[in-house]
C-alpha cells in the first residue's frame, strides 16, 4: 500500500520514559530534521539529498528506533533494475549518511557497519599532477581581473584535500590563525582540522579583506557568489566552470574536476608513507577502507613489493 509523507504514522517514546515525554514525528519531520542539520554545514548538497532521504523514509515508514537492517536491505533491492548502478551507489551513500545522523543521537538500534554500499564500476577521478596545478595557478595569477576568490578556491583544494561541498561550506569564523580551519566533515557527523601553507594563507588574508569590505558583513559563508542581489554561497557548479576555463587557458586537455585535487592530496600522503588509517582521518573518511580507492596504484612501495617477490622466486629456483 502506497503511503504519503505527510501523515503522522507512528508515535514512539525513546530516551528515559520517566523524564522524556513521548515523541511523535511524521516521516516529513524526520527528513526535515536531518536536512536542517545537513544545511547547517553545506551550501547546496542538502538539496540533492532531499529526494533520496524522502524516498527511503517513505519506504520504511517507521522511526529510527524501529528500523532494522532488513529495512535497508529491502529498500536497496527495490532500486534494482530501476536505476543505474552509479545512481544506486549514490542513493545508498545518502541513506547511510541519514542513518548515521540518527545513530549519533542514539536513536538507531542496529549496527551501522551492517549497512553495505554496493560499488559501481566507475572511472575514477584523475588526480591532478603537481605541474598541472602550478600551471593553473600561474594562469590565474597573470590573468587580469581574476577574482582572488577563484585563486584561493584552487589553492585550498590543493592544500587541504577538501571535498568541494566541505570547502564551500566553510564559514568565516572557521578560519584559524595557524593556517588551519575546523571542517564539518560532509559524510559524517564529525569535525576535523585541515591545514594550508603560508602562500595560500597570504591569498586567504587578501580575500578576507575583500570579502569583509564588500559584504554583506552579516553573512557568514566564506565563499559567496558575486553579482547577485541576495547573498548566497558560491555553488560547486560555479567552481567547476571556473576550473574548466582555467584548464583550457593552461593548455591542459585532461578531464579534471575539483575532486581531482582530493585524489592528488591522498596520493601525496601515500607517497610519504602515511598509513591509510591516518590518511582516512585527514580526509574525513569513516574507515581506512575507502582510502584504498584513492591509493590503489599510488603507493611507492607497491613496485618494490612486486619486485621483491620476483627476486624471492628466483632465489627459490
């Protein structure tokens, strides 16, 4: 039987009964509670999350306290044959984030590690090379009337390995004096600190003066769209267009995206021999397993391991 999102479908008491009154929430209220939190640290990502969170909550039709692993499995199976593998992976990643939100509140009762996200076989983002990054920066520095904002976006993507949503979700008050910022990790409820170098900080300070002088002073987002009547955060689409233009002017024909800087960041850490567990913390992954998708072919010791086993085999012969 098909249900709508607007009816109050359940009434559940959670917490300590003697001190906590019964809580009645509709599907809509649960979804909006999550989206309000998501909106608090992302500029636009929460909009794309709305569709899949509503679909999932309407499908299970119960509060987090009553959800079971089988509800997630049933929803995942309902997407088979209806959507492309990449869309299913994207949808279930959003649902996982939604469930984690309520897990962190103590409202989800089954272990979240049981929620597995199928991996679509996609072409991985290409990591931007260091010489390509230098060419882009050179182009932006020499180009007349290039906004300091655009230069800073590219430099911070390079230095921090931030997701584009995390970067555009930065607030002015997040910036610290020690070339760092506290970031609201996009795919979890945790925070982490990211760092940048002195050259990037010089550009940041120039931009902050411009940003505060041009206003609006009561708008907290670090990166804002220009030439608009109502202040709003800079969009990821605008960053993609800016990067595409810079790539063309730098003579770089490869398809690179803002996420390519994140891959390059992980590759640099891997080449330094940093363990995956530490890399996962630096880039905001919940487990080291996700880092393997980035470091698969980038660790310098892989070649040595492969050669050493050949030498071992020859000695045995």
